[in-house]
């Protein structure tokens, strides 16, 4: 992207004038506009503005988080390096003024002055309809709700116009945290119902294209693959009114162009750049660069266990011994990640993520392939999400080169970011790399999503094991009842089984890397890893 084209996209901030190349300006009006506008550049953008939509991608989460409210959210604490970090165990009201937890239910009192973007009041009926929607649309949203034992519309009860009760089907440690993630957002039910149809009763086509929330921001323009513009909701009551009035988020595919825009001061923030760039920007000190490990997250190589040859555990173990782990750490990540391999003599911990025992050992890999009947190798494809090509492409090339030493010929399949979640859902890719980071920072939550026989979208390997399901279900029960000894045993049990069956191979715990101008403040780390504009400000 040429610099002048980028500047055109942010023209009109003050009397139609183009934004200067650098933050310095000549008038107070321009200075105010510049200081109240956040300019973001990233590789990919949202494919859907609704978290409940089919195949909504990770950038879509960012829109939902900032444009919709939930009943509750998290308090913040000081994280690594003093960066504000969400507190897993502490909650605060967003649309809720009060939360009362009883033995088998939780009751929320709504803020009486909360309004949707069109001025309609937020009522308990909207809350119930939205939660009903989340547990009913199917796919990712419904599975996410089930992670906190929220599965039936009957659980959501309107007490009066400003009071709603959530009944528990069973005691579950994850129920309250699950109400604070992105999925249980509150939607303007009357507006959406007007734009629904018999074939689309939840109005998903309508909310794919525009926001219908009460959140701190609203989308005023979206050009898929190019730009998202969001304006501040001046009537927001979910928290202190944000200092940023306008967010302009541009998709700039070339990493070199994104870096140049940052270094020239034409963009304020970017979080998708090659790791080498982040290390160099850290070293030169002209920008603030934050690097924090994904909570409850790993980058992995996945294998579809329903498709030969990956239905053979010895083939999967051979792949685990063949991967070029340290080369990936050095040449792709430049050290910005925590290794999740080579812990041969380390005892299993009650924790996640933790490293597995495998390391690069081509002789072991060859022997296992021969035992499996593939001494001469085989042909397959390895797929990745183009939205994160900066990491995924060099990673896949290194894996391709390493597997070639075993006679395994791999064709690299580059999947457009807008289609990635849909392709994962199909569960037809034999070999692939992906990232999963569990929103609720508990081992049993990660494994419920990724290894349970319920076969969620993120069980990308179609892995099913009765023993695994038993460990995961027992750990959730033990967590709910406070049986620490049983919980510890079950967590160690499912970790050991995952590393023995190895349907997916952890590579490393990625870091969130964010580069921003020195005058940008208020960055916070959240479980979803996306930007929260509400706390940000510019000098």
C-alpha cells in the first residue's frame, strides 16, 4: 500500500484535510482529531461483525468486543512487565449493575440507563433473547456456551424489565467466567428480529454486515478486506467514556508497508509483523513494543486422525520426532515464544500449556515410520491461515523441508483468512498448523475444546478417546466440587494421554507482540488477544 493511499483513508478528520505524515499538526482542531483517532494497521481483518456468525474469524472478535457489551467483564491487574492484564478470577459489571450468585443460579440487575446504539433501552428481554441466541445458533457460539454448562434457553429467565436470572444445570466452575467472554454479548433483539426471516430466525445475515449492540463503539463503515471504521458511542454506560473517539483499522497485507507506516508515524499501532521486525523495533527504541505469552495458548501441528496415514499413532509420533522445533524458534520466532518441546525427563505438571517429551530425532522418526508401514514416506498437504502468513508460511516451509528427509512429500496449502474457520469446520485438512488459546485460563477448558469427543470446531484433529473424555469430564467435576487431589490426577492424566496419542503436536506458546507509537497508552492484555480500544489514549 502506498503511503498516500493510506493517508487518503484518514482524510476528513478535520475539515477534510489529509492527515500529516507525522503526528505534528498546525492547528488545535487537527491536533484534537489526531489525538482522538486510533490508526491501526494489520495483515487481515474481520470476515463477519457478529461473534455468533458462522465462521467468524479472530479479527471479528475485536469488533464484537468493542461494539457489544456483556453482563460482566474482568477486573484488571498488573501483568508481566507491568502491562495491565485481565484478572481471571475477578469480575465487574458491564451491563449489570449488580450480580448475586446463589447456590444454583446467578441474578443480574441491569443498568437502567443502558441504551443500544439506536437509542432503544437495553432490557432483560434483550438479554434473554441474546443468550437464547448464543446457545441455539449452533457451531462455535453454542459450543462456547456449553463450556460453562450453559446449553438451554430455559436457563435464562426474565424476572422483570431490568432483572435477569441464569439458572445452573449443574455446579460448574466455568459458568461465571463463561459469561464474561465475547460470545454472550447482548444484542438489540427488536432491531435484529425486524431484519430476521424464516430461514434466518436469528438475523445472522443482518448482523454480519452491521453492529447492533450497546458497546463503547459502533461500526460506521466496513469494507471487507480493506477497512473498518468505528465511532465512539457517546451514550455508553458500560464503563468510563473512552478517550479515543474514532478507530480506523486498515488491512495492509505487506508487512514491510505496515512497519513503514508505523515508523513514519502514519499509523499508531500494529500487532501482526514478522518477529524479526518486532525484535529490531524493540532494539531501536523508537516505538513501544509489548511482548506477552498467550494465556492458555499454543501454536501446534495438527493431524486429522480419521485420515490415513494420520490414523496411525506411530505415524503421528514419527512426525513429532521429525519437526524442526529449534529452527522454528530461531528462524521464525526470533525467541519471541516459549518452547513446548524437549521435556524428556520433566514430570507432568498440573498446568497448561506445558512442554512435551519430543525433540528433533530423525532416526527415531524413521524407525517409527517404518514400523507403521511407511518406510518410503507418503504424500500429503500442510495447510495454514493466510491471515497469519508472517509466521505460518516460514514455519510450514521448515516443516516441509524436515519431513522431506523422511520421504514425506508435502504440498503447502495457503487458505485465505476469511475461509480459514470454515475449512477447520469441515475437518478435511490432513495436516495443518494453527493456534488455539483458551479464553478461560484452565487446563480442563483447553482440553474440553481441543481434545474432547464432543468434537468442537477446535478439535481440529477429529480426535476421539473414551479415556480422554473421562479425564476431562472428571477434572471439570472435581474443579466444581473442590476435590484437588482428583483434579490434579485427572489433569495429569489428560496431558499424558494427549502427548502419548499426539493428535496435535505443540510447538511453542506464542507471544502477543504489539508495536505502538510512544504517545499511545492504555494497552491491556485480554484473553482474546485483540485490542481493547476502550482503555486506550493518545498524547
